[in-house]
C-alpha cells in the first residue's frame, strides 16, 4: 500500500481532493491510500507511518522549501498544480504523484 498524503493549512480544503484521488485509485484497483491533513501534523505523521509521497496544497506552496528540506531526501515532495486543484482533477493529480514516486525511486 502506497500512501499519498496531502497537506494544507487545516487539511480541510484538500480533503475533497484526497477523497476524489482515493476514488480514482479504488476504481483502478490501485493499492494507494490518499488522505489530507494539516501541515501542522506533518512531523507526527512522518514519524509514525510510512509516507510514500507528500503533496502540498497550492494555497500553502510557501511551505514547499521547508518541507522539502526536511523530508525531500526520503520522500518525494511536490506542490499540487493550481489548475489541477482548481478543476479538482483528481486523476491528473494522482498520476503526477505516481510518476513522482517512480522517478524518486530510480
């Protein structure tokens, strides 16, 4: 099971995206778990579970440098494209996350 976790300010605005991504993964029978959280919980989550990809909501992209510095050597970190996010294109966001994980582990 791969875990793709989305982080934003309160975890609320990305919850819908995470659920839609989960629906896409489930419909394709992919062993993926998508969940959304507040960025304030990132340390606890990374310390307590295996996270395979960190996605940052576009509204909190200012956090990218800090999160990437802290975790980028162990976990792929990226900012969700604002256009994909605005259109709630969960399939596109999921595909990009899967590609990011594949590139990271080459």
